[in-house]
């Protein structure tokens, strides 16, 4: 199930005597639900997508109910713009990320434009909801078999780069009965100049804590699926191989869990 809500918020000083009026913003809230899980995010006043929750199913009338409140950015961070000094993208949980506007973590997309710029400023422009699951040409993906009588809900978020006009679509597919949410992303060069896409990931999820246990599976010939547990701390964890294909050496399956669960 996909629920979408719109909320109106005011930002800025409201003082009629000084002819000051707070600016109104309409924010979009999205709540995706399966039989036992909830996934929630919303648009920010600056247009980015703020990740709010992913976990055990909870009741939400609006995703904004669990949004963080920010009053000032950290002293050594870069604010998004001068109109919003209260936060930096580095300190936000995001649905997608890129370099150049304050977030210095691992990005989902990275580019080099024809003019040499490497900055992406992806903001929300619209969304669509339907009940279809199109296959990915030449790639494995989730699907709906009509014989299984499974339902699928599809949300696509349309983003646009404010600098060069590139388009990014974030797709969310919800399979309620299977307790599964899948994601994919597409990058479209809608500008008049070539662009080099140096990094593109199908998915990105920010979590608000550390210490999770990552379970990955590695092995070799006749000894596939060796189980390895790693506690996430500072730095980077990568489960990969250089074979270019899925094999007995490294399985693409990765599990993440609370080590105390």
C-alpha cells in the first residue's frame, strides 16, 4: 500500500507590523506499507527527499509526524543555501544523495558535466502512483506473475537537477503480501550537452544509527555461501568481487540487523 499526503508549513518570521510574512511550503509525505513493515519519507522545504523511517509496521497519519526538527547546522558543515541556515544535508537522512551541496557521504549519483562541474542538486518536481511492474531490459528484476495473484504498488518520484536539468526517477515497488519493497533508479540527460555518469546506484537508504550487523556470504568452488558477520562502525564496508558476475566467490545477498535482535 502507498499512502501520499500533502502538508503546508510556514517558514520565516511572521510580523505584519514590519511587513514580514512567513513563506508557505507544500510538502509531500509518502508512507509505503507491507503486511509487517513501514517505509516513510517526505519532501523538504528545499526540495530534497528526507528519509524518515523503515522498520516494523507502525501507524502514521502523516509521515511528517516523525520528522526531525533542526534549528542550526553544525559549525564545520556546509548549509544548502543562505535561506536555510538551520540544517546541512550532511546531517539529514536522505532518499538520494550527490556531491556539491553539503552532503559529503557516499553518493548515489556522481557526474562530470561538459562544463567540468561535478555538482548535482536534485530536487522533487512530481510523482506518480500506479499498480504496474515493468521488466528491466537485459537485467534481472522483481516481477509479478499473474498466476500468483500478487499485488504490486508502484511509486515513482521525479527529481530534476537545478543546475543542468538532468532528470532522475526513483522507483519504489511495494509487494504487500510478500513483505518486500524493491527499488530502482534511472538517470536521464535532459540537457543539451553530454554528461559523464561516474556513479549510479539503484538504491540508497540512510539509517539513523551505527552498530548494525551486516551478514554477507562468500566462498569458492564447492564451498559457496560461507556466512560472515561484520559490525558496522566508522568507515566503509563493501561486499564485492571483480569477476563481473554473481558466483560462488561472492553472493550479492546482504542482510542487516540489530545485533541484539
